[in-house]
């Protein structure tokens, strides 16, 4: 079962939205600047892995420059175990995700990342 949390990184002034699986692996991540609400990251683990398997380094680099990359490791789980973390709804995450994708370039994955 998927889970969704939002955290605030005071040092970077970023709201971070995470979608994770039942093991706590981050599947998608959106980072939004706190000062003006501009999305700066809207990355998908699945897209990143597909690009690593099927494309060259230049294509992977273009993806990361446009969308960023998801946090490594297992940061999901009990929101109370993550400082300043709150559980959010799937709808709230999707709203942030779609806004991030619109802002950063596209609401759908780049053609290179699709099956």
C-alpha cells in the first residue's frame, strides 16, 4: 500500500512531498520552494530506473536536470519518525506532482522513459 508524506526542510526552505511503497522506498518526490511555492523537483524512481536501463548518460542527465531525482534510501515509514513530517492524502500528493510536472516541463514522462 502506498503512503504519502510532506516534510519541511528548514535549512533549504523546501517543502518535500514523498510517495512511498510499503517498505518505505521513495517512488516519487516533489520539492517546492518555501519562499515562492515554485516546484524544483518532480522525480520518479521508475522513470529514473528505466532511463538507466534503456538510454545513454546524456539522456539520463537531461532528465535529472529537468526533474531532479528521488531521495535515496528508505525515508518513508512512520511520519512521526521523520522530523516535521505529516501524512497527506494521495490527492494532495497528486496535486503537488502535477503542478511540479507542469512547471518543470510536462505532465507525462518523457518519451525515453515510457515502456
